[in-house]
């Protein structure tokens, strides 16, 4: 079976876009670019008191526009597809998403993948965006995007969120092909939309191969029911992990920024592994997380209450060979493209310095496992 790793191009300062040449070498299936206003790391502990990463970067939120950086990467590469992971449909009107995606598709000569999601609290609510009914908004936005891409002449549309009156988008598709759409999805409704509308998938919280396989089956069944050919559908995953030797892992797990990974995970998901969430039984992970509002005192209480075993239980943690074996489990469940987000690097600069090499070693081991 064909299983490939993806590259991750940061859209924060310092940008590091000079890495795209290496990413375009043929090693990677695609290059993934995030799109955020705010990161997941709490401001109150992004200080030298808690992490030496704060010495080299004054803020964890120095984000650039993911679509703009994708356009720059498009003209600096020649071979590898580019994907946004992911752009929400709250901050951008679908007509702008449709136009921007076509623009990057032309710049990249057909290599752009429009990765979409329903949005997250920290990127929307602080800026005055309406975050009500995000899934319904996403579904309608996809309808508008596809309508504009494929309509022959002016179009009208009356929806719950968006309205078009004699709108037109006469820019032709590059080589006659619309950009693929991939979705970040986890819940049943989002999985159904993915099957009916998307060409690829990132799970937003799928912590075991068994869960991944079950969610993928929902997607494929929804696509089949809609009469789509799902043979070209791409199941992917962005997998958080900690990679290192046992003593390194122990030290990483004592770091407040590494403990903060649990803030991204729902109480429901954590409970499946036998752990209580320090933020309470109703915590919805990234749907509730506003890193600007969490005080120093709140984070100290969180770090004191957070059991590091929860991270060991829910994420791939260990040496490159141990982590690769867990990624192989997802490949056996149907995953075909993956990116390891090695969050041990959040343990401090000494771990950040070796993180990329550990990821490459793990990727090589995954390749040996799936090709063996």
C-alpha cells in the first residue's frame, strides 16, 4: 500500500519559507500550511519563567496569512502539492475562498488543495466573527464555492449564511480541474459532509486506529450513498507525537508547554483513556480554548492537575521506532498521508533543535514498515 508523509510549512514568524526547496524534493506527498490568527499556546506561560522558547520568540501568535504563504510557496516549488490545514469558513466569505483557491491553483499549475474546517474559538470570537452554527456554515460555504467554480455565467444563491445576486467568477479552472477540497472533520455530521463533498480528510481528534477506521467508514459510506467515486479519496492525519529516548520523554512531559497539549483534547476523548480532564467534564478542546484568557494561576492549577500519563496514553510517545509502529496502525486502518507534529519540541530549545531529525528518522521507519 502507498503511504506517504507530508511536510509542514510554518506560517508563523520566523517563516522559514526557504525550506520549501527541500520539501519539493519528491520525499513528500504534499506540503501542509496552517492558517491561524492565534496559536494553541497560552500567553500566560509563554514567558522565560516557563519556557526558554519565549526568549527566542516574544509571542506564540506571530501568524501570517496561510493563503498568502501558500501563494508564495506555489511559485517557489514545482512538483509537490500544497494544502491549507485548514482555512475556516467563518473568517472568509466563500466567494473569496473560491477566488483565492483558483489563484493559487494557477500559480502552482494545478497543485493546490483547499483544506477547509468549521473553525475554532480562538481564531474567530476574539475578532468579532459569528461562531454560531459553524458546521452548517461550512456546508453552505462549500456549496457556494463549487457553484462559483462550475457555473457558466452569473449565479444567484439564497442560503442561511450567504447570498449571491448575479455573482460571477469567470476565471477558468486550471487545466479544467477544480482544486481538490479536503476537510478537517470528526463528528458524524462533519464526516457525512466529508463523504459527500470532499476529496480528502484530516480527522479532528481520532486517537486510535480503530476509531480512525470507523470514522473513515462513515465517510466512504456517505460518499457511496451520494453516488461518488471514492477510489480517489485521500484519508490523511495530522498526528501529534513526542519522539525521544525514555529520559528525554520524561523531561518533555514535565514542561508546561508540553502539558498544554491536553488543552486541545476534549474531556470526552480523554475519558475514553481513563483520564479526567483538568478543565472539567464538559471541556470541548479547541472549540473552547482561548489561550489569551487563561491566566497564569489557571495554568499553574492545570499543570499541577494534569497527569502526564494521559499524554502517554492518547498520543504516540517514544523512540522513532515506537512511534513509527503506532503510525503503521493508522496506515493499516486506511490512512494514506500523515504528518507527524513532534510536540516534544515544545519542551524547550534543546528538544526543538533535534525535533526535525527525529521526525525524519520516524518517517523513514514508517516507510520501512509499510513497504516491508
